[in-house]
């Protein structure tokens, strides 16, 4: 039986140490990029904004944004500097940015892709702007449960000045939007406990499990395929990822994923 979300521990020291494998995922992205661009579903030119993770900036999402741009989307950085969380007026500036991007494209809705903390903030934006957000995709993001079940909560408190267990902050970041929602995560994530990344079951939400490090999620070829596939769906015609055929090799059903990760994840 899985332990309750409120009693999760951070990923084990072993998984944290294994984050070094992100180097190989970035190398694989460089090698596979041309193949991916020839084979992934093409976009419909709708706007997409990408939000970076904790203490990361737009520089960290540059390769992902360029890839999505080449897939056929109008892609935007978040332009808020280093991500220190929802501090000061960051939330208000992001709300305004989404509205401005939508207006720039004749009112088309904006898809949001957020990595780690950026995904939690993207979800909050979708709750606040349902009329402007088309879909949300999160990568290894803490979406609920014990906010201290990560190896980054102390860093978050240090750079933001906020407390991760503050009830007001917690409620703002775990509210779930009505927009189509995809959570992509790895059971061998060394930063965020994978169970915290599980999206609630709704008619338009899904969880996609991949083999990846936390730091490599934005470059992992399987993740990039999944993002492109999700963004390419026609607006209003969302369906969960098709896991038939070769997809079943890279995108596992959560209940069928290997037990080894359960043993070492804590």
C-alpha cells in the first residue's frame, strides 16, 4: 500500500546522486533533435509560454522553447528572471503576461509548460485565467501533498522568504484548473517525490510516467515527444495520450511502472 501523501519523504540520497544522469539526457536531446522534428506532430501556431524551475531562468528553458518553436508554435519565455516562487507581484505580472500574449494572437488561448516549481505556478495561472489558458503541461512539478517531500524545499524558503507549509501558499498552488492538464514525471526523480507530481483524476487530466532525472526532464527525448503530442491536439478535442504500440515502451501506465523505483524513492 502506498503511504499517504502527507507522510511522504524527499527522494532518497541515491536518487539525488543519480541526478547526474541529466548530462546524458541533454546529450540524447542533441542527438535526437533532428529526428524528433521530422516525426513529432506539428503545431497549429498557437501561443505557448514556458516557465522555469526553482532558481532557474529562461536560459534553462531555451532549448525546449526553440524545439517547440520549430514544432510550429509561437513560444514565449516567462521573462521574470530567476524563479524565486510567487513572491512580491510575480503572480500579477504573470497573469498580465498571459493576457498580453493572448491579445497578441487575436485572443487565442495560451498553453503553459512549466518545469518543477514553474509547473505549480502554471497551474495557478490556469486557475486564475481560465478564459485565456488552453492547456497546462507540468514536468516533475509538486502538485499536492507534503510540500517538504522534495530535496528543494529549504532552497525555496531561502530564496523566496516564504514557508512551504504556509496554508495560503499551499492552497494557491494546489488548486486545479478546468483546462486540459498533463503531468509528466519520473519515479526516479531525485528532487521531487514522484507521488507529489500526480495530477488529480478528472475527465481532462492525465499522468505520464517517463524514465528521467529531474534536471533532464526539459531535454529528455521521450518528454519532448509527449509535450509536442499534447500541444498538437485541436482545441476542445483533448484526449489522453495513446499508449498503444511503441508508445507503451516509453510512456508507462502508472500502475504498471517498475517496483524498483518504489524501493529507492523513499
